[in-house]
C-alpha cells in the first residue's frame, strides 16, 4: 500500500529516517505497526488516473 509520511520518524526495522512528505510502499501489516507507534504515516488513495500516470512515467526514457 502507498503511504505518505506526515511526521518525521526513524523506521526501527530499516533504521532509515523518513521525512514528512515522503511517499513509501508498505505492507498493510507494517503500516499497522507504524500507526500503532504514532501518527507518522497516512494512507494515500490510489486512483486509476494515478496508476496511469505512474505507468506512463515508467515508459518514459525508453526507445519506441
């Protein structure tokens, strides 16, 4: 699932510091663990348009 960091935190598993505004991909289980520790991340709703934008961005830079 896609989440957005709303408050700076250090991930206890990876030891990486995540700053507010970063977008992460987490499992639902990991999201729940972080939420239990505090309000550090919020779920980002993925729309069909957003998925299409990501797909088109991935296709950029290749040869056609």
